[in-house]
């Protein structure tokens, strides 16, 4: 499939030249032409070559969106910018930011830049806070997604011929099917387990003996607990690599997972609106942050309050522009994920992103202090006796907000020692975060587990 033919989008001009420009920009150096297990040519590009490719593809993408998506044309006209204003990569900052609300306003298919006859798959967010965000993929989009996922897996140490246990959820969520196609593209055998059915997960890991597992980090810890509850040692499984994502996790959580299973745990990053998993992947050799595949995505870091672009190395909100998406190009899309960019290491032409420290829309403001669940996780895992399983409950018993940390003790720790550890956690949060809280220590395996994205925050304050 190619978008070289003019899209038949209602109420938008069908501009063949724009579509041809995008197709040409994508074809200039497209992944998937190398043998499974070998590095793509784009991975080895220098920084100068990457930026030259980005500019070519960026010009084509902005024109493609402007000519074929009414929402972008109206947005840019209202801000007094047009595709020809982009002459350098720095000019991208002239264009307005977009977000979930921008896509929701185009629900369901008005954000697509190609006719539905060219759309081969649809994914969508859960829509728990309103209309879901709908994502469409052409045949070419799906092939590029699979290639980038395969690239990310290979980068994390997965090899052609490996058996891969895929415990990401299948369905409208992009994790399951996105990973599935990438696993096959790499030349591996996929076990399409999906999420949940923990007893079945344990059985298949024991019987099928996969070398690799894909799931969320908190669910892998839940699997470790389930192994132990059956009298099994998770370190004695066949697993050697975990490729984990879909939720923020800390270096201490990595150590917890690697110690529990005796594996190498690598991060993978993505979000549905930008593509799905595989936007960035972590090198098993270095484990120093996920490398963003900048031949397909242009990242920026902005101040979430002022929306100004921040210099490299500064911490802020991650913003993405897709460079090769045909059905759903997204331009300057706010992820709300908080991180920083750093120079590339294993792939010098592609920058790395630091660990996600939280989300700007998940930030808790407690009595004037800003805090994130990952801060609590990092402190808790440094205290003997406390497990990684915790929840944050926000209440307002009178006129002041109150946070209670509910956290499980480790099974091998006695109740008295666990209570002392809980008191230490409250003290450390006060010192390191600057906010007072209550801590209740729960018994092992009593807090809710999740087979997908874990819910950490329970806001019970009156609206």
C-alpha cells in the first residue's frame, strides 16, 4: 500500500503532490530490507545524517497533514503558520502543540489522512476519561511498526529463533498485537498469551520454555510472587530477557525484577497515538535508557507549564512528531511523560530518553508539594522489608489533603520489622519529597495486582 494516490478525505483537498512527497520521504531509507537479526541501515546513521533525513520527512509530513486533515489545516491557519514555514528542524517550534483532546475532537476517523479503503487496522485508547483516541494504520504503517518493534527487541538482546512469551494485552490496546508482529518480523516464535490468567502464564512458561518475556514491569513482579506461592523459584525458569514497558518504572524496580528472575530487564517505549511500542528501545549491552528511533520520530522536550522548548539534557515533557506515518500523522504531540533527552551511545545518531519519572497529568499536588508515584517506589525499594507493591490513596478528611501509602511487607519480614520499615518510609518521604503522609503496611499479596497497566493512585477526595 502506498499513499501516492490522492486521499479521498471528505471536506479536505486531495493533494497528490503532498502524498507523493510523503511516500518518497518514507521510501528514501525504509527499514525492513535487512535480514532478521541484522542492524538496519538507519540505525547506523550519524547524527548529521539522521537530522538531514528528519528534515526531509518532516517537510513532507506537515504538508501531508495540512493538505489532507481538516483539523490540522484549521489549527495551523488559526496560528498563522503553513507547511512552507518549516525550513529547518528548529522551525518545528513555530507550529502549535497537539494532545489527546485534539484527536478526540476528530473522533472517530476525521484525523485520518488517507481514505478508509487504505486503512488496514484500527486501535484505540480505553476512553476511560472521555472519548477514546482512535489510531489508524495503513499496510505500510503496520509493516514499519513491525520493523521498528523488531529493531527494539533485537537491540534488547532478542535473537531470531527465540521463543517469546507475549503477555501484553491483545485487542484495541497496541501492546499485544504491536509486539506480536514485531516478534514474528524478527524471526522468533511468539506465544500470544495476552494478559491475565496468571496460573496459565506460569504453566506455559514452564512447559514452553521461552527465553524472552514481554509484559509490564509490575505484572512480571506479580508473576514472580505467583511462582513463589506455588513453591517455585522464578530464577529457575528458562527466561533470560524481559522487555518491559507501558508504565513508568525505576532503576530499583529493574534491580528487583532482575534479582527475582535472574534475567536482563530492558525498557521499551511507545504510545498508541505515536505508533505503539517500539518508538524507542533499550540496549541490553548498556541499559542506559531507551534509544529513540529518530529516523521515524522527532522528539522535543518542553516545559509543561510554559510550553517552551528546552535545551538538550533538561528535564521536561516529551513531545513527538511522527515522520513516516501515513494514516495518522501526529505533529508536536504532547505525551505528558516527563523525562530528558541525552546523546546516543550504542547508536550515536539517535538520542536516548531517560527513565520516565512520571506524567505531568499524574502529578500529585499535596499541600503545595509536587510528587510522583515513581518517587515513592524508589524510596520504598531502598528500605529493607518493603515490597514494590503499593498504592497511594488521596483523601480530604477535613480541609487538608491527606495521602496514605498502602504497601505490602515482604513475606520473609516479620510484622514488627515491617511496621518499623513503614515508619521509616514515612520519614524518608517527608525528608526527600517534602510532604507528610501516612503509611499502612499490608500483608503480602493483599493489594490489587494488574495484568496490564497498574493503577497506583486512588483519589477519593470529594469533587
